C-alpha cells in the first residue's frame, strides 16, 4: 500500500509499479508496463490517453491506481508530479535541503545517509531485473560494450575492467564522438550494452542508447530511481538511490549495484570465469618474468 502523505524523499513510483507487476491483473499489468516504458510522461496523461496507450479500458487504469493504494488516478498523478519536480532538481536547489544542514557531524551524517542509501538500493532492486542483467552480461555469445556520462563513466570503466577478467569481447566506449559513432556502426543484433546514466541525464548517452537498440542491441541500464530516459529502450533497469551528504548526487550506492552485479557475473560464469582469470594471471606472470630476465 502506498502512503500518499510521504514526503518527497519517498521511493519513486517507477519502483512501486515495477514491484507490483506480479500482483496485478493482466490488464493492470499492461497499464504498469505502459507507464514504465515511457516514464514519467505516460503517467501524466489522461485516463483515456493512458488506456489507449496500454490498449485497455479506462476503468482498468482507475483500478490500476487503486491497486497501488491511491484513492484514484488523480492522486496517483499528484504524487507523480511531485516526483518530477524532485527529479529535475539541480545541485543549487539541493543546497536548501534541511538534512544537509543538520546538527550531525560531517562523518556522522555521511554514515547515516550512505548506509541508508546503499541498504535501500540493494534491498529494493527487483530480483527479476537483476537476474536478467546478470544473464545478459554473462552470455558469451554476445559482446558487451559499456558507456557512461561525465561522472558515471567511472562506473562503466570499473565494471568493464572486471568483466574483461571474467569473459571475452568486452569494450568500454570512450567519450569522444568518433568512438561512439563507431560503436553504433559496429552494433549487431543481440549485442549487449551496459549504459550508466544518472540525474541531469546525458543526451549523448541517451541518443546512443536509442541508436543501438534500433539496431537490435539489448540494453542493461544503470540509473537513478527517477530513471534516465534511456529506460524507454532498456531490456532491464537497475536503479540506485543517489542521496548524498552534499548537494551533489552520490554514485556510492550505484557502485554498490555494480559490485553486486560483478558478484552475480562471477557466480554465473563459474569455472569458465575462473579459468580465464587463471590464464590472464599466468600470462601476466610470464610477462613480468620476461621483463626482469
């Protein structure tokens, strides 16, 4: 049940909808999927418009909102509008947050916020989405390419470095335009792209996501709880909380998602991953011996 009186810091509706899908009727699931496929725009449409988008009757849209715990569709939209305002927040606006000026010491505040953000991020990851992401990243029949934005590119590099130790055909795409255009040109059906895009979303990353999925690629999207527009074309979405003890969004919980994905990939690949890592370590040892000899 959704508490409509919760403050702006509540979980986004995208998470609530995603977690509720299994408990909804087939028609209500169509409404939920239509909203997630074009979030948050679809949820701001009229009942009739959303019903047409989801190919259901208008009463089904109303029942969908009620099943989530709202008194009606207008209440659902009111909550979504508040969320959109928060989603568009800038670091300058974050300076006004009362919790950033609390009486805690810097270390105590950081401990409280980071501990809560990591716990909520991992605890609220949809199991089916996570397992699908791990399956895509470990499918050795298809290459994996990774890309991120101004700051999130660090996460792409980090995950890419680990994947290269565990499986072949892994590439981290550079930030220059030529590298990105070449990646699009090289895309084949079934290729896997791991995309990192967080609030104040990168239009270049979004555009690349759209282009590669048009060519048949599958997208694993690492994003925040408000969801990058790239979620519209993603095969699976792994959201993270971005709360921080400063006015700037934090990638600490996102890194926890990446570490969890690395653990899942390692478990899924099993002996083949261990064998590849052993081969790389042996080659590294020989190279070191040759340099010293």
